[in-house]
């Protein structure tokens, strides 16, 4: 049945001419099999990246577009709003990464102890990660509402006056962190649990014979061997802090109050669709891409040095 497919029949005719060697046939077959993925990657990734970079070197649209080299980048780096959004996003990513990774790690340790109803416990923790973010975030917005939210209702039961969760800078920033951590710590739990299961049990048996405590097992065995998982969690948290935080900030606070929750992608969105300055928005996106690439490279180098120190 598969051999009759037009695409496979075409590959068979093209990749096996009588004049080709076996090596040439293998290379041609490999390229033909990878062709759909390569074309999709080029159309939906590389071409938009090139067009976005080219657009960032201009101002205006269509016939009024002018080539200005890197003026958009220079303007972005001198704009106070750019540095404010970068600062907010950096703090947001830092606190979110620590909170989500720490809670996920503790939950993974708890699961490793073979608790009762472990599968149910894992499913309940992982459930927020699979919920559609805009819908869940909208629910959280109603929960934070000063007049009708459940949090202020619970406070009223013990005589505490209502709190303006989304109108006070510190409370609004904390509210976004709580939602983002709630979304992702189940995913981090799954990653850490998978990493722990890959550790040979002989290490723990040897540590038990030597009389190591549970804390020493975590510090001397689990954490060093989970460095690759930890690096992956940090990289994914960087992406979430810079990209996925847009949904939470847009729905719950809209960047307010006083731009104290305006994350970087919310600033880019406002430039593109609020001020209709698409070239500047593309320049901001490219700057974000460079920052994330450098941060990921530094984390990868840290992982290499950690393993060299561990096994040297």
C-alpha cells in the first residue's frame, strides 16, 4: 500500500538510477525523505527570520519604507521603556524559574518515595500544563478581582479587608508569578522525575551502606547527575519567561499598573499592533533572540564545565 503512494514512487524512481552508486542512492533517498521537513522549516522558520531581520533595517511600510540600517536597534537600546520591560522580564524569569524548578524538584522527590496514589498525584500536578493558557489565565483574573474574587472573599472570612491584587505593583507582579509557576511546575516535576529514574540504583545502595542521609543523597548524587535536566529546565524557563509570559501579563494586568508588569513580549506586541511600528518590533524580537541564544550558550558551557569537574 505504501509503495503505491505517488511521493514514494517518485522517490524510488529518482533515487535509484542505474548509473548511481549505493552511496549516492542513500544520500539522494535521505534528502528526498527529509525534503518535506526541510521545506516546512524553510518556509515557516528561516524565511520569516530573514524577512523580519530585513524589515528591522527599515522604517515605514510599502512604498514609504526607507532603509535606515541599524537605527531601530539604536533607538531600542536608548528607549527607557525597553530597559524597563527587560528588567521586569529578567526579574520575572528569575523568580519564576526558581519557584517552579524548586517546587517541581520537591514534587519529583516526593513521587520517588513511592507515595500512595502516586499516579493520581502526578496527574493532578501536571494538569495545569495541558490547560489552554488564555482560558486558565482568565479564570485567575476573576479570582484576583478586588470585589468578586475568591481570594478577597477568603480574606473577608477572617476579617481582613479586600486587597487590590492587580492595582498594586508588588501584588500584581506576584500575582503573575503565582499563575506562571502554577502553569509550569508540573512539567518540571515530570522532567526531574524522569532524570531521577535514570540514575543507577547502585549509587543509592552504596550511599546507604556508607550511612548517607537523605539530604546527602540529594546533594551528592541526585543534583550532580541532574545537571543536564537542570540545564534543560533553565533554558525552557528562559523561553517561558520571555515568550509565554505574554499571555499571562496581557490577560491579567495588561502591563499595569505603571508598566510594572510589562514583560518584554508585551512591549513588542504594543509596538507592533499599538503603535504599528513593525520594523521596531522586529528589531526588538531580534534583540530578544540574541539574548536568549547567549544565555542558552552560557548554560551549555556551564553544563560542560560541571561535568568536567565531576568526572575529572
